[in-house]
């Protein structure tokens, strides 16, 4: 048969020539990974370079960084960090729903502060929303570049800190009677939110439990619709109460301060482990 002829021709060699070396057959054997820590722990992975360096120079001692570091690593598991991200995302979208949830109150504020006709109040109301989207669109690209130069949690912590300052400024706009303070606060909140929205989905993709990545991403993205709807209702209730719409910004700002503190704390701990 033709296949047999090909086999014989390929196996034959000229007289007096050395036999060809045996052909190397590739075997897809998985490579060993140096790290002994499973990928499921974000903070523990940070300690691996230091551990390998200690083993290379023969330094004895506690490689985990002490009992405090071990306790922190065990507390801040990927699942708990992701749940924190869900809460942060929820607050982000509650904030986005504050102005659309109370259009009458914000139009009245625009009329009182800018002294514009009622016919153009909606134009300025639209500017408030548009300036947020514009700054967010630019800042999210910048944040995506910064995470390649700085630790992601540092970038995220700075962004959430900016976001907290932005919503407090938005709340101060009412007692100050300044539309321009409000519009600056909305623009700044887009900058602050960008780093989180850029980093959180990638973290979930990398560190969510194996086989459950899509589930965790679904939980994370469900907070978009829940937060937006909740923001409309929250703003409508608070804005029509004696507290006023400024309190809506202050309440969500104080709620975010704790989350921002935890993100900054995680970035510090990870840098120390490195």
C-alpha cells in the first residue's frame, strides 16, 4: 500500500551513513508552577516573591510575615473581596440614580441658582448627567493604563477616595447654593468611579473560585440594575423629605468611606507582603 511504501522510504538511509537520531515526540506535560500558593488567594500571592528569595539565600524563619499577616490573608478571601466589590458597585449606581430620581427638585435648584427660565432647566439637568459620563469615559482609559504601572488596589483606593470627595461636594452644593459646585462634584465622581469599574471585573475573572467565574460576574453586574433602581427610589424618598436631596449624596458618601478604607488597607497589606 502507498502508506507502507512511504514508511519504508522514510526509514531507509544511504549506505555508510549514521542512523538518524530518534525523533523527539512532544508530550504535553504540564509545567510545574513554582508558587505553592493556589491562585485563589490574592494577598497570599503577593508574598510569594519574598518567600522564594528567602529560600534562595537560605534564610530561616517565618515566611508568612507573622501571625497577623496570616490572619489578614485568611480573613480577606477572594469571595469576601468580591462581595465588597458588589457593595461598592451598588453604591456607584445608587449615586447615578440620585439626579434622575428627583428631577423636580434638581430643576428647582437649577432655577434658583442660575436664574434661568423654566424652559431650559431640563437642559442643565441633562448637562449634569452628561458631564459625569464624559469624565468617566476619559478617566476609565487612564485608569486602565495606570494599573500596568501601579498596584491595582492602590489605583482603586485612590479612585474611591476621589469618589467620596466628589459626592460630599455634590451634597454641599445645596447649602452653598452653587450649581457649579454640583457640576464639578458630578464630573469628579466620574473620575473616581472609573478606576473601580476598570479593575473589579478583571479581579473577579482572575480570582473567583474555579468553575464559578460567570456566576460571580453575574452577581457583580446584577448590582448595576439593582443599584440604579434603588437609587431612583432612594433619591425620590430622601429628596421629598425634610432632609432634601443633598442628604442622599452624604448618606451614600459615608457608606462608601468604609469600603474605600478597606481597599486602601488591602493595598497597604499587599505591598508589605511583597
